[in-house]
């Protein structure tokens, strides 16, 4: 049954993301609402569920005949479980606990996710090439090669999942610098001004440190949008 309590932000966020990616309004079925409840009760973080939904739609849109749509949230169930396994593996590594039986499923999920990122990087590289941003094209080519290498390391059990997140973060930062260097100075200045204006409504309630982190996050988002880049992370 559809939750009606004001505190059911988890349910609403999952519903909104599913409907947004589907591209057409629909009511979730009682089974779908029950599935969301299962994920919430199991402690699956919301960002993991949202990432899984986007992964499934990205894959579906590449291969599905035009006009076909996903009509049930249950289509995302296995991806949610696989990403949750990866998430728990990362948390176990961070805490120094034995990784247990979830490690293999977590590695498989990481390999699939890296494949998706590599495909997105190839699309971004084509766009950068068309825009004649040679430095960015070179950076994207290096990142694509690194993702291929890291994917093999994960598949072969040579790289711990926690180290993977660190590697992705470093690659993401390198790409952002390449985007900044490839754009006209006036466009970069405009992006910086837009990011700063975004902070105005809530800026007074933030600490200086939180304000700076938020500003940098806004700038990064705008740079990625300007170059059509994915965010290189395990969980967006």
C-alpha cells in the first residue's frame, strides 16, 4: 500500500526517480511499494536504490525497442541487491571487518558499474572531439584506459573495493581539471558565478567549511554538465 505519512521521504524519492527515468507517469503497484519497504527495512541506503534504478534504465535504454518501457520497480530488484552487496563490502573494508560472502557479489556489481562508466566516458569523448577540446579528449582517453585496467583488477580480485572508490575519486578530479582547462575563461567564470549564486538562499545558515564544500560541489556539477561527463563514483 502506498505510504501516506509525511516522513516517508524514502518512498517518495524512489517513486519520483523511477517515474522520472520512465519518462511517463504511472502509479506504483502495491507490490512495488512493498518492495520499497523491504529495501528500507533492510537498511539499503537511498542513494544505493537510486543508483540501481539509473543503472537499470541506462542499460534498458541502450537495448530496448523504441517505445518499450519498464513497468515495474521489481525490474530493478537484482541491481539494488547487487549494489547493496557492494556497499556493505565497502563498509566492511572501512571498518576492518571480514568481508564475508557478500564480497563476490560486490565485486561483480563493481565490474558492471565500471563497464557503465566506461561507456559513458566513450560518449563524452565523442562529444569533446566534436567540440575540438583536444586536451579533454586526451584526458578522457586516459581515464577510459584506466577504467578498463581497474575493471580487470577488480574482476581478478587484485583491488579492494575501498581502493576502487579512491581511484575513481582521483580520476574524477583529474577530469574536472581537464574540463576547466578546456573551456573558455569566460565560460568558467560564468559557471563559478552560477555556483556562488546557488548558495545565497542558505549560505547564511552554513559554516564557512560547509559553504565551501557546497560551492565546490555545485561547480563540479556544472563542469560535468558542460562537458557531458558522468560522475566517477560507485554511488552517485
